C-alpha cells in the first residue's frame, strides 16, 4: 500500500511541475525560444518517466514531430479545414491534423 501512495504523490508533483514548465515556456518564448523548447522537452520527459498523459492544451502546444514549443503566429500557423484543425510547425515544416468531432465542436462553443 505504501508504494501506491508514493506513486500517487509523485504523479501529483509531476503534474504540478509540468504545468509550471508550460507556463514558464509561454513566458520565456518571446525572449528565448530555445529555452522555451527546453521547458517543453523537460515537461514531456517528466510525463514519459511517470507514464502521465499531457492535457490536450499541452499536447497542442508541442510539435508532434520536432517537439518544439509552438506559439501561434510566431512559429506555428493554425487553420481549420474539412472539419480538422491543421497546425503547421515552421521549424520542422510539418503539419499535424486534429479531427473535429461533434463533441469537440460543442465544447468549443
């Protein structure tokens, strides 16, 4: 039983750290994009180490291909086409497509 409680405590701390790292990445991106990318990479590694899932907002802020931190209008372009959200990463020149379903449309409205 003790191990389960310790793992829950570690996961709670990890979620807090991941949230802090994404917040720091947003703050530092205009000044230093490399540091923001590093914060995103650290958050991703913490999540992988403890087998945690990033939230949808956090997932969409990282490029699926090069794992760089995405800031809309600066190093990423987002468009909606054929019921998909298409995000173009300007650093690796690749697209990521997120399907829009009736559930996600209701949540966004």
